[in-house]
């Protein structure tokens, strides 16, 4: 759980519900292995038990699984739920980090992060929600410099 970069097409519009809020979605690449696991469970335990044990995966709960050549842009997602975007799509990590820093995007709760911290995540893909140490107290995973802790 935290913040992660997802590669998306330039024109990707994350779906919203009827009230205008983003619909949480898992990453599309997670659907095929999840479906395969479910099929194996059906084979070993039967359909009803598989459904009761873990539920059938629904492809509508996942972003499309675009081919790599269509994934030209970066979006920052929160992953505390299945995942909703906290930014528009940008062509470069630098532009994404600049937008996140300039708009005071949430790094965790009401905490924001610096351009340099967002850039590290935009280039590396993931940060936990928060980190606590006796030296720093509670800080966002985006701001945490894990190499120095």
C-alpha cells in the first residue's frame, strides 16, 4: 500500500463512478495470473468452493492490460485501495514529479513531498504509505530516504 507509478497510454482516462469519483482498479497485468489461480482452484476444489474461498476475479476490476508499446505515459496511483490515480498522465518522470510537487499531491494523508522525492518514486515505481523511525517519527514513504534509515 502506498504510491506507485503505472505506465498507461497517453489518452488513458481512468473510469469514474456516477458520482464522479475514480473507480479503484488493480493493475491490468495482475489479472491473468489471478484468473489462472482461480481456474486451478476450480480444478482442485470445484467452482462453488473456489468462489466461496476467494471469489472469481472480474476483469472489470482491472485496468486494461495494454501492450507495452502503448504504455507511453506515467501516472501516479494510490494503492491503499485497489488503486486510483492521484495525477494525470505525463510523458516523463520529471514532468510527473513536477506536477505532484507543484500541486502538493498527497504522499500520505495530508503529507506532501518534495520534487526530488517524487522524482525518485516516479523513476522507481513504488513507495510505501508511511515509514516510522525513532529518529524521524512518521513520514510518508515518498519522503523517506530508505537508504539512510
